[in-house]
């Protein structure tokens, strides 16, 4: 097993607790064991433990109060806490009356919200764990095709049989997790939606077209997307609209899954070489995952949008309130035609930085636009030089 030093930092002062959310297998439990090795841990993936505490949540309070003061000086970890929603009332009591700290870890807050569970009213900070990011990889692992084909979920990235691992993840977790939690009752329709979403991934989302393919209403399709968002399996990216323009498409969003390898498995994509439209879409998705992880880990929490006009001019990512515009192009040679949308965006919004991330070998400048090799860009991003 390869161990990576993760970018996430959880540093809790006295009496401060935290939620740690993230999709399965992104490394949450491993991270918590490494960072808090002396903590008391309850793992609710263990069925017997989960059933016992669902039957009698007060058992948590009774067991915790029986522990030594030295042990309780460390945060108490409740792993997969969404499987035992009623425990959060006991956690609330222990925080308020005993000053204890908790780290509440899980793969989805949706079940807690739907069950009106106690979300601790601001007593717990929110953290999120993502798949690996390039800032966590050694130079020897910085292979673009490997990243795009395998994705950056740790087990998949390091597996010698990553296709089997990805397929099992998609079939046995992504779909079954949603079904097992009772988040949707129409299993055949949701399965069809999953396939349709995989092929329309990263494009303007046409809810009506997807609804026709799935045999459900547009409203239901929107609910399906919301399930994926609430279970941290993807993000909806809205168009940028600092000010309204009749030339800008302002309604249709885009949807990106949380991992480029998972998206590739759903779309039945395999990349043999670093060229072509399919490679370009995977490259764009990869840059998006780095941006969203950076926005969270850096605690800047900037928005990521895209910009597109009715004439088809498009800039892939607009950060914050338009401070930074980024175009992701998998090509090894960026020509002037590729720069037209960025020039149009600069003319209208005057961003502080305009960057084309690409597969060229050396950095160069064309007027107000900086053309940057992807490794150089990502090093700059994680160093805090792109947005701060």
C-alpha cells in the first residue's frame, strides 16, 4: 500500500468539532488514523456496531464517559456517521456538557439532512476530502495518461488492475450506495440516468433530453443530479454572469463527476495517446478536479464557473468573481484560433489573469494571455500563485 501525504489539514482548537465528508475510498479513514492515531474511533461500516447504536444511541454517551481523560483529550472519531443519524443528539450533548471534540466522518450528508438529524448548529467545521491531487504526488507519478485513465482515487491510481477496480467502484458503490440508502426507488430509471449522465458529462446539461432517454420527467432528472451532488459524487458548474448579457447562455449548467477515472469508466473511455477530442475533454475534467480541491483545501472557497456565448465562444473556467479565466486545452500546440474566446472574455471582463493550460512543453505569453504547460500551472496553483 502506497501512502501519500495529504494536503488536507484538520487542526481543531479546544471544544471545536468537525465534519469530514468525501466519497468512499478517497482516503478519509486512512488520513484520520495517521493524523489522530490516539483517538477513540467508532467505525459504523461494522454492521453489528451500526445496529447496536441505532437501537440505543445513548450507548455512545455511556461508553465515552467511561474513558480516561487522557483519551478524551483527543478528538473522538465517528466514521460513516450518516449510518447512525440519531447519534448526533448524543454528540451535541457531549460537546455542550463535557467540552469534548468529535470528527464526524462520512460519504454523504444527504441521509442526515433528509432525516432531520442534528447537524450541530455550527459547532462543527466542515472539511472535505477529495481524491489525490497533483500536489500530493511524487514526480515519478506525474504521468498525464495514467492520471486520466486511472483517476486519482488512491486505490485505483496505484492498482495493477485499475480497470477492474474502477468497474467495481462504479457498479458496486456508485449505484448500490444510492439504492441502499433509499435515495431513489426507481432503480431502472436511475441506472439509465447514470449511463446518460456519463456520456453527457462535462457538456451543457440538457435535462429534457436526458429525461427522454431515462423515461422520467425533467424534474426527476434534476433530483437525480442533486443526489449525486449531495453524495459528493459530482458538482454542477453554473455559467458565469457578473452582469447579464443577451449574448451569454445563462441557464444551462455543466456537471462534472468528482474523479476523472470514474467518469472514464462510465463513458467507456480509454486513452492510448495524448491527443484528440476525447483526450481534451478528460484533460479539462482533470483541471477542474484540481481547481475544486484547491478551492477547498486552501480555504479560499472561490466559485468555479464557465463562460459561453450564443455564438459558441467559451472559456472553460472562471474563478471567483471573474478574477482568473482559465482555458484547458489538451493540445501540444495552442494556435491563435484557440485564443479567440479568451480574448473575447478579456475584452468584456478584464480578468487579472488569463491562462491557457495545455500540453505544450514551455511557458509563453501572447498579449494578455499566458500559455502554460499543465505541470507548471498546477505547481503555480498549489503554490498560491494563480488565485489567493
